């Protein structure tokens, strides 16, 4: 037998490190936005999630995907999804670190900031688990509006003991909540829903309903209950809480028809379901289902930003790590000017996303009706559009930094790349989000002043940003062809926010580089591809700041 050749010039695997302690940008941002009181929780989560064991669990959960079991071997309908043990292990870790409920259980300043950071850490190693975690987190404020339902479900929403078995909620220490809104004929246009909710007597003194119809996308179908929209007879589209187990202990009539064969997010089951007279309870006012669910949608959009931020951070970390250890043409990749330009540009994108994510999260801590919540309303939508749109392109560039090694499945980069588009699609794809921004500007007149007040905080710090903001303000005041140019407007909003945050909170060499790269250099031209940073950018400093170091 011939001996194998010696393996040289290959980087060690990037795992077994603290995802939080190694990320200077995230640590600084958490402190800046008021989350320092949760440092211990972030350090602990970063250490466990970044372990070699958790990275291995992420790989396994995506390799061995969920399987649908519609019937047991005797022919009884069971409608269950079977997951690989790795999925359950990741979910146990996520819930133990309270990524599903931290700010609700500890309503202290900085709770939302810390929790957004936690979700971004989870997304780096196993993003599919973010779906049930996010929906449970986002359902809390909606359910809290109903005192009776919250009295029943609230104590279990506070729990951290992951229990995957299908049991009555009263027998569990902790529960997961999902949502099922879209239907085949409507998609994002939920007002076109045809699912019907008919009165079906009462349970414990509360009116019960029987829901009949279908739902086109129901992710995490093994959740303990779902928020669903249905047409209530004589009242219009209403919101209902639909549990997996009926009050009498029997399985609810939620039939899983098939699991979606998705591009990414493969560890997480997404299903089509039929409701055959499923038991449900009204949540919110009759006929105001869309309004009831909007609070949940707003929180899930924040998580789309956090999830994409985490995916990109891991991709950039992998690219930086590879470049530090790999040599070509007589020098390490990290020492070569053109590679430094690419890496620095990716690092800028990651830092800008991180800053925006944490700033948005802080705004969610403000009371309803405040200027901060008006800012959150418009900035979250704009941030969701831009951060989630940019992530696939940036991750593809990071993959290219590794060359062929980044394209093969043993690398985490293909999984990150496949995962990225879901956040741009979920809770409103690009056009839906942009139209929602226009709607907020027209129907909620407090949004534009709140946005401009935030940008005003950076006035005078960078002439390029001042020019950009002035143009944005002019566009906000011009209603002509608003829908046609909505994407341009939302892009301008997001870039202005990111630049403003970096000018105020990042080192000068980062802020200067970002403004030159995204708002235009001395010639007024911004590069259209990553790695087109203009002269004068301190690429090495930007790269060193983004590196993985304890």
C-alpha cells in the first residue's frame, strides 16, 4: 500500500471557540445598546453554542432531515414529525439559554438586545431551530393581550425544559408556539384566506370554534399550539389559538399533508396542513385578525434581521480564519491586498448588520406609543429588507474566499448560503416589505419624524452621510411614483441607518470605510461588488477587528 501524502497548507476547523467572546463587534454593540447586564448569559451561550459538539449537532440535524409520520402501523392517524436526535439536542440548548423568552421573563433594560444577540449566535451553528424559537418568542406579546389564555399558557411559555413529545400542554413544563397564516390562493395576501371558523359550543365558559380549511406553510408543525387566521362567520378574518391537543386530551384535527422539500432550513420541518374542524379559541377582537397578528409579525421581522446577521457573521469568520491559515503565491491570503479588500468589505457588512440588529432590539424595549416604537416600526421593516437581501450575496462571496473547499458540503458555507434566502422571504418578501414601509409612512405619520430624528444624531459627523440623509429626506417628502421606487427608498433608509450607527459607535476607520463603500467615495461612486473598496480604506485594521479572537 502506498502511504498517503502529507496534508499541508490547510486551516484547522473553526469550532470549539466562544461565538460571543470572540466577536469584539458584537460585545461592543451589546454594551452600547444597554445589554451589559446580560453578559454572563451571553458568555455562557456563546461558549456552548460554539463548541465542537454543537457544531457537529448542527451538521447532523441538517443531514438527517425530518420525516413525516401520518399514521402509525395500525392505521391510526397520528400526524407527527420525526426528528433526528441532533435537532432535539440543539433545541434543548436554545431553550436552556432562554432564546425563546429571555426579555419576557427578565423584563430589564437590555433584555431585547441580549436576546437578539443570542439568536444571532444560534443561527451561526443551526439556523433551522431559530424558527420555532422565534415564533414562540413572538407569540408572547400577542397571547399576553388575552388574560384568560395567558393565564393558561403563560407559565409554560416561561419554561426552559424542552419536551418534544406530543402531550397536553398542562403536562409540560415548557411549550412551543407556531403560526400558520398563508394559504395556497393568497400567500402574503392573508385577507384572501378561505379557512372558516364556525362556532362550536363552549369550553370552560369560553366560546370554541371549529376551523376548516388549509394552510400552505406551517413551520415547526410539532409545536404545542399555533396562531392561525380564519374567516369567522359574520365577523371577518379573525385570529385563533389552535392547540395540537384538544381540552379533552384527544389530538386536534390538524392533518399534516406533506413536508416541504426546501432549498435550505432543512433541519426544520415545514408542512402543508388541512384543518378538519380543528378546535380553536378566539384571540383578539373578532374580525381584527390581521391587526392582532401584527405584533407577532413585527417581532419575527426583528429575528429575520438577527438570523441573517448571525449567518453572515459565521460566513465571515470562516473566510477570515481560512485566509489567516492558507498561503498562495508565497504569502498568506490575509496578507494579500486584493483579498484584504474583499475580507474588509465583508467585515464592514457584518458590522453594519450587527449594529442595526442591536439598535432595533433596543427600540423594542420602549413603551407602545413612544417615538422609539415608531422608529422600530419603520426601521425594522427597512432593516429586514436590506439585511436579509444582502446576506446571500455576502455569504456567497465568503464562500468564494475558501475556493473549492468552501463549496463542498463538509464546509459549513453551503449550508449558510442555502439558509440565507428564507429570512428575505419569511414575514414579507421584498416587495411586501417595501410596500409596508410606504404604508407606515402614510398611515402612521409619527414614523418618518422618528426615523429622521435618529439620523439627526449623526449630523455633521460625515459629509457623505449628511448628503445621503438630505437626499433621503427629499425622497420621503416626494409622493410621486412612490410604489415604483419603493425599493430604492427602503435601501436608502437602511444604508442611512447603518452608516449613522457606525459613525456614532464604531472606530473611525470602520465608519469611514463604510461610508466610502456604501454611500460613495470621493468620486461619488460606490462599488457594486464586495471587494471594491476605494483607496484610503484601512483594510488591515477592519479585518483585524472582525477576526475571531478571545
